[in-house]
C-alpha cells in the first residue's frame, strides 16, 4: 500500500487479542515489525479499500492466509483494529495520536474510526484547552460539528488567535472563516451591552445614585434620555460608573466575547 515508515514509542503487547497466530485469515505487518492476525471479513467490512483489495484476482500460488505490509506503526493499527472489532478503545489520546488515527482512517476509508475519533474530540477538553489545533484537525478531516465547538473555544484566544503546527492542515479560507467568526461574535456581544435597547430593558436594575434615591430628581448627571423604535422618550437614571462599566465591557467583548467578562472584578471594581 505504501512504503512510508512511521515510528512509535508505544509498544503493542504480545498478548494483544490480534496477535494470536492461530486465529484469522489475514496477516498485517506494520512498519515497526508488529504482526497482527485478523479476519478479512471484519477488516473489509470496516474499510472499502481493503474490501476492494480482497476482490482482486489472486495468483495460483498465493496463500489462503495473505500477508500485507502497512506503513503505519503497530500501536496505530492496534487502535484501528479495536475500533473495527467494536472493542473498548483508549479514550485518553493526545491530539497527535488522534491525528494519526484520523489520517489512517481517512486513508483506508474507515468510517467507524472517523466516527470514534469525532466522539473523543467532542467529549474531551481539547475543544476548550487546545481549541485552535482541534479546529484545524476537525477542518482537515471534515468534522464540521467538532470544528464549530472548537471555534467557540477559540473565542478565549487573543485577537490574532496565536499559532499551532496543525494550521498547516487547513486552507487560508478556513482560517479566515475562523477569524471572521471571532470578529462577528465580538460585535454581537458588544451590541448587547452597548445600546439603548439594553438600558431601556435593564436600566432600572443598575439603580440611581444616592441623590436620586433621596427624592431629589434634579441630578442631571445621572439622567439618560432614551428613545425606542416608536420615538418614545424614556428617562433612565443610573450612576455614571455604570455607564463607564458598560462602555468598558462593550470594548472588551469585541476582543474577547465571553460572558465571564461581565463578572470581571477589574470592570466591576469601580462600580461596587
């Protein structure tokens, strides 16, 4: 299939269920010398590539138990075979390991392998803690739902998103879409607190100053006159500190559209 050599620091144990030479009708030899004995029907059912290979005419002198050399490492094929046989697989994989398995799954068109890696990515912390490389991997292997969740995780990153080696997997268009997503989320979040609509709906929650609370409504410093869509005037009395807070929050949300910013001690300190 390929002569490319892939090395791995992990070793497949000799008592692995796929290393029993008394079983199977197909031998797989990996790049690091690991030999697996499996049944062709199971591998063919998981991989159209192998299914087509097994349909090719055989030479008269070919053994009933063919041997195929594969370029991946033994640990990679051990994980592939576990998924193909519906056995429990390691869910504590690194992003590099997930990428290697996805690469093999895509190469051999193993749908169950792609589906399992998709679930692992969605259920792991990578979409939050390593959002940018996870987004790149998801885009490269067509995992749209994973890419969307990872894009939301990227909202916590700086404006330029930083860098990741996995970015080499995606196109400039996919990277630009991520930047646009972050920018548009920032604009939408800022508009929530930077507008007359929010003050008209929630201004009374912010409370007037001590002068206003004392019944002396001549405190023009705290008087904000708003107009709704029907051009109706609505006076709203709030402390200047709240207006400064809303303005600062709106600015920060444009750069980092996260709800936690609204509870930031740095922003709330002058108000409280």
